[in-house]
C-alpha cells in the first residue's frame, strides 16, 4: 500500500516518473502482490491511466488483467476494475464521442473530416489489435461469458460493454467462439430479463452485434424466446412514441428476421404479426412528430417489409400477407397512407410497405382497390396516388414509391388490369370524375419526361401477360386537337416517336422515348393484332430502320437497341396478314437497310447497358436520380425472353422457316389427335362416373328397404311381447279354474298351442337371420358389379344367391301354411270348449254353470286376441315375401348392369390399346422429325417441356373459360 502511494503521490527527491514507468511499476505490483487490497489498488490505478495511455496499458497490462479475471473471481470490485480497464483499451471513449458528434452534426468540411477519419482508422486498428490478442485464447471469451452470470452490477455491466466492444472489432471470430461455447447465447439472452435498464439496454446493443450476419446465432436467439421479450419491451417503452430503446429492439428484430426464412416462419407461426398492428395506430393530429418517432416508425415499416419481401419464398410471403390482412395490419397501413400531416419519408416508406403487402395477393389487392381517400367527393386511393406520381412538383422518392405501389397492385392481378384499362375505353369514361386511365394518359403525353416514363411503365404493367387487355387497349381513342379526327393510343405513341417536329418538342429526351418504346414492346409482345395495327401505319417501319441504321451517340444507343427490339417483335409475332410487311419482307428489309449482324449488335445494346443489370436485380424502382430511371424490372424479364428468339428469327432462311412450319403443323396434328383421345377418355370417365352414381342410387334404395324391414321387425317384436303377456295371463287364469276336468283339458291343448307358436317364432327368427345374410350378399354383389373384372365368379355367386332366395321364399310359404293350421286348431279348440261347457252345464247346478260360462267367455276373448295376433304375423310374412321378391328383382338388375359394365370395360380396354398403338406410331414420327430437325441444326425442346407447356396452355384455357363464365 505504501508503495502504491509512493507511485501515485510522487517522490519528494528526484524527477517525477513517466507514464510508461508508472504503468510498468503498477503491472509489477499486480503480478507480485500477495494482498488482494494491493492488487485492487494497482488495477484501479491502471484503469485511471488506461484512457490517456491506451497503447501502453494495453501492451503491458493485458496479460495481468486477464490473470486477475481468472484468479480473483471472488472479488467483484477488482473484477469490475479489470473489465473497465480492458474495455478502455479495446474501445476508447474518444471514439464513442466521435460517433455521437457525427450523429448530431454529420455535415463537416472535407478539410476537417480528413484528419478525423485518419485518427478514427488509427483508433480502430489499435482496438482490432488488442481484440485479436484477447481472443487468441478462446478461454478468455468463455471466461467473460461466465462473468456475465454474476449479478453484481460492477461486474455484469462492464462485462457486457467489453463483449460488445470485442464483437465490434472482430465480429466473426468472437461469434464463432460464443457459438461453440456451452450455453453461450443463453447467458446473453438472460441480459434482457435484467431489472436494471442500463444492463438490459446495453444487452440489446450486445445482441445486435452478436446477430449480425450469422444465421445460426440468429436461430438460437429466436428460439430463446427473443421475439416475445423484444415485443414486450417495445410495448412497455411506448411503441412508436418510445425512445432509443425501441429503436434498438427494432434493429435487433431486423437482424433476426432479414434473409432468415426459419426465423420468419417462427415469427409468423408464433402469431407475432398480430402484435405489430398497434404500432401503426396514429391519431388525427399528426403534426410535430419527433425525430425518434420518425425513426421508430420507419424501422417498424421495414420490419413489415422484411416479412413480405419479394426475395422471400412465394409460399412464405403469401401466408404473411394473408395474416396481415386478417389481423387488420393492412387496413391500419392504408389509414396512415390516407392520413394528413404524416412526414414525407414515413409516407414514402408506408407506400412501399403497402406495395409489398398487396403484391401478388388477390384478396389484399381487392381490398386496396376499395380504399378511398378522405376527400370530397371521395376518390379511390389509386387515383390519389397516381395524381402524385404524374405531378412533377412531388419528391422524386415519393413518385418512385407510387409507381412501385401501382406495379404491385397490378402484379398477377388480371381483374385490376381490366379495371385500369376499362377507365380508358370510350364506353366507361366519366367526364365528371378523374380516373386512373385519364391520369396515365395525361402523364404519358405531358412535358415532364419523368412523368412520361412513369406513366408508360405503369400502363405497361396494366398489359403485362394479359392478351385481352392488349386487344382492348387498341380501342382507346384520343382527341388530339379541334377539327381533327381522334387517333388511337397506339397511333399517338408512334406519332410522338416518328414525327420529327414532335420529337424536337417532346420526344427528344431519351427518358421519354425509352418509356414509350418499352410500352410499345410490352403491348405488342405476344399480340399479333397489335403488331398488325402498328405495321398498318406506313411510317413506323421506315422510322425504326432509320433509327437502327444511324450511327448516333452513346446516349442514343439504348434507343437504337429498343427500336431493334420493337422491330424484332414485329417479325416474331407477325401473322403475315399484311402483304407488304410479312415476316420474309421485314427480314429482307433488315438485311438490305441494316444488316443482320448490325441488327443483332444493336439489339445487344439493351442488356449491355449498366442500368439494365441494376433494374433486373429487384422489382422496386431504386434510382439515385431521375435521369437513371430508364429500365423497369418486368421489362428486363421481357428482354431476356425475347432477345434470343428474335435473333434466331432474323437469321432463319425461308427454307428453314418452311421446314419449321411443317414440323409445327405435324406437331399440331399430333396435338389434335392427342386432344381427341383425351376427350374420348374424358367421355368414358364421365360414363363410368354416371354408372357409379346409378350404383350409389341403388345402394341407397336398398338401404331404405333395409330400414323398412327393420321397422317391420321391430313391430313383430312388439307383437311378440304382447303375445307373451297374454300367454302369462292365460296361464294364471287356467291355474285358478274350479272345473278341473274341463280346464285341465283346455290347459293341455293351450299348452300345445303355445309350443307350436314358440316353434314358429324360432323359425321366424331364423328366416330373419337368413334374410340379413342375403342382404349382405346383395351389397357385395353391387360392389363387385362396379369393380370386379372376373365375370364368371360373379355369375356363379348370383346363381347361388337366387337359389338361396328361392329357398327362403319356400320357407316363408311353409311358415304361412303352419300359421293357417294353427288358426284352424284354435277354432277347433274353441268349439270343443263350448261343447264341454254344455255338458258340464247339464251335470252341475245353475251357479256353477254361470261361473263356468263367465270364465269361458273370458278365455274366448283371449283366444280371439291370439287369433288377431296370428293374423298380424301372417300379414307381416306376406310383406316380407314382397320385399324378398323386390330384392330378387334388384339382384337381377344388378347382374344386368354388371354385364353391361364388363362389356364397356372390355371395349374401353380395346380402344385404349388402339390409342397406345396410335400414340406409339405418332411418337415414332415425332422422333424421326426431331432427328431431321437436329440434323438441320435446330434446337429441339424435350417432351417434358412440351407437356408442361401443353398443361400450362390447358390451365390458361380453363382460367379464360372461368373468367368468361
């Protein structure tokens, strides 16, 4: 301790020691002192010197400080000093102050900025060197992670800052060490649960650095419940009205979700998209937004865009779009879109976000089409946005965002394309309101070249992959001036390009001409009718050939390439309906006026342009200046598709074309034959389905009959129960009879009658069981009639079934005869009873006779009831016989239908065999024709591609039929 005071307090005699000497003595003290208090004081002194003498302390004391972390882990105070010293060595406070000053005042003079940049680079180099030295031993980072488990503030907070500084200097290396460290990421996630906001907020900064560019760590952090914790913090801090902590949470969420499909799916499946909706609830008064709120909302919008980015897989994007619509997030974004007082950059980012939420989603696109702006009268949001796009006074980034929104609205949306084109047609134009079509036409022919380009691209997207709307747009008529007849939209576009006086006034700018040429190329591609309309104007082809053949400057080379593309489209999609401009004559014109090689070279100018590759990267228009807006993303796809086929079409000779036409005709004939057989197979499938429906109907009828039989059996059972009750009563009365001889004789005969009835009841049950078995056989016969192809087995089973049904009918008749015999016996019993009553009346006295007559009358009534029951059973047997007859008829019908089905199956097999033989012959012809084409040097597509194309064409035909319906 006295030694330390001597070092710090100075020496009375002699010169003061230098900083390097002091640091050396302090390092020796740390290494040699046995008392913890002495080591703690020495480390505290090194901490105070580390800011001023960063290089010296780092060079001499780093190893001693690491040893302190290893050996003195029980003392939190010395650990805190050591961690603070290491942090000052790796990341100086001057560097942090420079970062803050740059954020506050980013605009500085170049003379001042140059020395500061050099100083910063030097500081960064020093920090990187010390970081590399610290992580040479991975155990040091593992030890630091262990320190973070210490709850003491003076240890945990410096540890978080030190690890953050290490990640800033050597991110990839430190990430690798933490990734292989047991529970390394989990320890860092615990920082978010710390109740001390300072540690929690610095923990957010640490996780930001940790998750940069490392998908494995991002997945681990996400599955450590990071989304739940971060969203809770954002809610606690006030969402968009919160401070810098909300910004840090959003930046961390962006790191976890961007370009990480696994985390995006986990975020969606966890229903976290629904928790984003309250972020975008803005009030009516949107004035005076703070800079922090603007930053927070901007990051929130970026987070939404990450989930529905076009670079994600289509399935994941579609599911997120669906979730955003169902939870009301899209509706909330549209509210911000139409609100007043929203800052311009937030409005621009909101437009871009809405664009990607509706892109390719029919439900979301339909909802967006129904959104109206809060104006008087209300106008569709699309119209309001287009008004901003064609207004040259609006900011450039806002106009780009509106164009992107319009493109996303029309992406794979034929319904929306039809609605936009319909606003241009004469029958739907409303003079009292502004429509999207009027705004596009106004922008297309305005004096602002950027408006020309945006309107041309927007109108091209209304025609993208939609032949119907391309043909409909040919009907659009424009009134150019008073006293002159109207001209078509196609004619007006070509007039602006071809007429010299209008070129000097409007079309001289490259941007305008590029936009019009892209529109014409999109319009006429895959539309022979539009090509015919274009070639009908005698001035168009000479203008194109003149433009292509001239030697113009660098700026005009792109226009020449687009003119060559347009002329190539006129050749490739030409139906030869105009005698003067057939395919052959246009190719001859190119060869004479331009030259085939020169034409192909000019066509290649498009893809060689530097802005072409930039536009092809992503759908969103992203340009630094208006002058760079020359290419559209979808148009680059069209160029890539057409460049090769146009080059081949120009180089093909007449003979090659004739041979190709013959091959096409042969293939078309083959396709027609295949189509006929496909129709035949479809008809046969329909017939089979009808037969299956008939079998199903018969089965349902059989089920109904079975239900009826079941009801009748239930009624029979009820009668049986009633009969048993009567029998019990009769037996009881017979037991109490006073006339032993008479009642004894009657009781004996009644007992015999009961036994006979019991025997008949058993036979009835047996017949019911046999009837159920026959119903089961009938059901199996129906199933085998549709599926089985073995006719002999089915016929044998049917014969056996008919025999069993006939046997069942004989048994039922026998039972009916027995029931009749039983009735006759009961009548004889009744007559004998009356006779016996008369005899006993002569022998007995009057009182006994009266008593016996009363008893006999009672028994007679009971016997009548028994007879009635037997009659009911007889009727039930008759009904069962009818049902058996109906079942027999059904079996006969099924047998007939089965025979027909077997005959039809045999005929179908024969027709299929003929079809296979015919297809084999056709395949042989196709192979020979393909071999001839290969010998001629032609590229032949595989059959899988042709089949895929046929299937695609059939799907398109089906979709067109559905649209027509």
